[in-house]
């Protein structure tokens, strides 16, 4: 009887020990991944990582790395060896096995893409201006004369460039500086326009297609010439101006390669230009003031380089 009780006691103790081993949390070991980040991994997570289709497990380090790939060395406690992967794929795989959370995944992906956060764009396209609202005021011989008309602009073209930066913490928020040039012509009116715009940009940072929008303030440098009638005579009015206005846009970029994309874009600007000139009329100088309100639509195609 005593021997039987001893046997039961030994079996029970063994069972508790085995149960403890089975239920004890797996030992986590620190592993350094891309960007110097350290994550805690256990053997179970390593085995799950080996099954990820975007990761490659190697017993020994390769002599040469593929472009855009990096190595993660596993310590001996986790079986040794190496993982070969792209930074963004490693981040997604670590989140999949529960080693990091979504915030860490976004940060690692941002670090992986940090070399492509800056961009330079070149573009050209068509310009479709609305009729300009022209308001004029002249004071010949001390008499104030006011007049209003419409400038029926012709369609024209624009060339321009843009440089900017996407935030590494979000990848979808950015800023840009845009410079372009075009000319507006209507009967009796010719204006050269150089807009310089500071833009806040939003995008969806997709792998291939990246829709985006932008809005900001523009500084419009203009040089205009207007044919006017003053005291029954044809006169030439000319002046330059610097005025603030609105600049908005929306587009879609298509990444052809890692650093190269093409894009199509719609743009709209609005500004009010104020001009002033002194014109000889009947032997006396006459002050002439002209205000032109312009709403302009643009349809653009461009090339983008990221670095």
C-alpha cells in the first residue's frame, strides 16, 4: 500500500512538472532588426517567421545582399541563422507574429522608406483660364472714372517644377514648394505670370498608385500690359505686381520604379492682381488703377524623382 502511494506521488509530481514546462512562457531573446530597433523574439515566433513568404531564412550569411534587402542575425538561443528581407516586409511579419504593434510597424516602414521621402517633380500641361474680371479707375483732370469689363483669355500652357518632403512619422503628410510660369492673353491684355506656392500635401502612400491632394498660399508675380481708352485716345498701360492667392491641386502618381513615378494632376488657382500706372493724357499725367481677378484651371502631366 505504501509503495503504491509513493508511485502515485511520483507520477503526480512528474505531471505537475511537465504541465509547468508546457505552460511556461517561451523565453524571449533580444534581436536587432532594421534601423537598430531591438525586438523580443521567442522560438515559437521564429518558427512562425520562417513560414512567412516574404522572409528568407538562411543558415549562413550570403556573400552579397540583394538590393533593398537586409540581414537579421538570430542568436544561438533561437537556433542561429539569418533572416533576409526587405525592411517593410520584416516589419509586417513581426507584427503578424505579435513581436511589435502597428505603431512600431509604421515607424519601421517609415525608416525603410526614408531614402524616398524627398521628391522633385517636373511638369507641363494645359491652362484653361476663366474670363478675368477687370476693374479700372482713372482720374483725368481730377475727375474719377470707373469702368469694368471681362478679359476673354485664350487657352495656353504652363511649365513648372516642385520639390517637397513627406513626413517620416506618417508617410501621408508632406510639404512642397511649387514654381511655374505661364502667360495669359486676351484682346488688349497680355500678362506674364510666375506663381510660387507653399503647399501642404496629403497622399495615400501605396506601393504603386499614390493619389494626393495639396492646398496652400501662392505668391503671384505678374507683368501686365493693357490697351485702354483715355480721353478718346488709345493708351498702353503697363505695370508689375506681387499678390497673394490660393493654390489647390489633386492628382495621382504611378510609381514605375522605386524612385521614379509619373503623375497626372488637376490644379486651380485664384488671385487678384492690383496694378497702377501714370499715363500722359492731354498733356497731363493721369493715375490709372486696374484690378484683375483671375481664376485659372490647369491639367498637368509630370515626372517625379524620389530620394
